[in-house]
């Protein structure tokens, strides 16, 4: 029963240790050198589903520690521009902002060049302060526009629904619980709701590990599943989370051991990437 599994996870379960073969398997997957964080996140999701045989999900890291490489403002409609932010780790973020009527396409291009020159190689969590402080004087006539740009940058630091990488979605069909077509359809509908997964993984980032079993899950289509997550960090600061979705009878001890090891590995890889940059 769900209550029995909860009692087991909370009070009885002993920490599992990965075998040498399992560690070698994970390391083998991570052996290929990747130079962009988004590629590392994709690889991590693939490794996690391959090792656990469950559906995996990985939330991209918050970007406060990465540096801005280029910013471009592109007019897309009357009164609106697309803000394209490229970082030194290859991550790209874009968002739509409002622009005053008196700013022309040539003004946007000029502002893009000024901002890139002034903000290049600055960490994203410092850029907003510079925009609202040092640059206000230079763009005083466009103060409201700068505030909109600051909001866009703040949003770019945090991952969103598009920043979730999924792998092994069909793995759930290997378990008899999901031989029921309606259950399987419900499960895939839940996966399509990236907003739901985003909320789960964002909340999970606040804790080292989380385990939700069956009816403890928010979505009715996930109530025949268990979801286990772990946090990965930059130093001591949480950056994001990763997890698996599987049947309630999953091997919790082994899953937690895999997530713990992979969370640590992911933390090391991202830290190395950022330090190199």
C-alpha cells in the first residue's frame, strides 16, 4: 500500500550503494566532453533514464553565475521587441518586451551594441543592477524601457517550462500498471503539462531529496506513480533539480543512490564549465 511504502521510505529504508559497474556505466555516459550547459542537461536526462529504466526529467540551472556574451534587441511588432540574450556557456534566452513609440529599429540596434559593450562578461545577477544603476543616466530618456529590459533579464536568470529536459517517457509502458490504455494516456498528458513538471522540480530544488508516492502527487494522472528528485548545486547553492517518475513499487533506495551520484556529477560538470568560462 502507499502507506506502507511511505513508512518504508521514511523509517525503514537503508541507503543503497551503487555497484562499481553502475558507477562505471554512469561515468561512461558522462565521458564525452560537452561545452554547453544545455547539452549537459540533455545528456544527464538520457543517462538517468537509461540507468534507472524510468522516465527522467532535469531542470536547467538558474543562470545567476553565467556571464552575458551578447544582447540583441529585434523589433517584431509595433511597440514590441524580442530580447535575445546569449551567455558564455552557449545558453540562449529570449523574451518579448514593450518599447516606446519613439524608439526606432536603428535605435534598438544602437542600444544593443551599447549594452553588449557595457555588459559583456558580466554575471547575469549583476547585469540588472548595472542596468538600473550605472546605465540609467545614459538612457534616462528611455527609463521605462530599461526597466522592461531589466525584468526580461531577471526572468532569463530563472529556468522556465521550456528548460525541462525529459527522457525515457515510454519506459513507463514496461510496467504492468500502465498496460491500462487510459492510465497510459493520462500519464502522457501529465508529461505534456510542462507547467506541472516545472512546479515540481522548482519546489524540489529547495530540498536535497524529495519522494512523493501515489496520491501524494498533485496531478490525478500521476497518482499511480512515485516521483523522486534530487538537487544539484554550484558550491553550496542549489542550481536546479533532477528526478525520475516510475511505478509506486520502484526501488527507492537504488533510485535515491543514483540521483545522489548523478546530482553530484552534474554539479561538478557545471561548476567546471562555469569556472573555465
